[in-house]
C-alpha cells in the first residue's frame, strides 16, 4: 500500500485545507497516512526543512506537494498506471 506523509503544525489553515483534500481522496483510493507535526520533539530535521513551507506531502518518501494539494494531481499520483 502506498504511504502519504503529511507534514503539518498546529493552527495551520493551509494544512487544514490540504488535509481535507487528502482525506477526500483517501475515501476512494486507500493509502497509509502518516501525519508529522514538525514542531513536535524529535522532528527538528523536518522543522528546519519545512518551517516556512507547510503543508508538505510526500508519497512513498518523495515530495509531491508544498503549500497546497491538488486533488486531481494527487489521484494521478496514487492511481495505478
């Protein structure tokens, strides 16, 4: 199963909007979803990389979105070729 990693932090309105899209797609195309709060202890690496760029979305370890998530593009990434 494919893995989406969603990098976020509290009180992030762009993150809330992006997660809405991710969850909407997930209802039709199953995938494992991991959420990482970049401000949490132990996440300093991600904080330094993404502090000004969240939300960030990875698919199987590869970044596919920053700031916003496009539903059609996400579906294209997840659907088998």
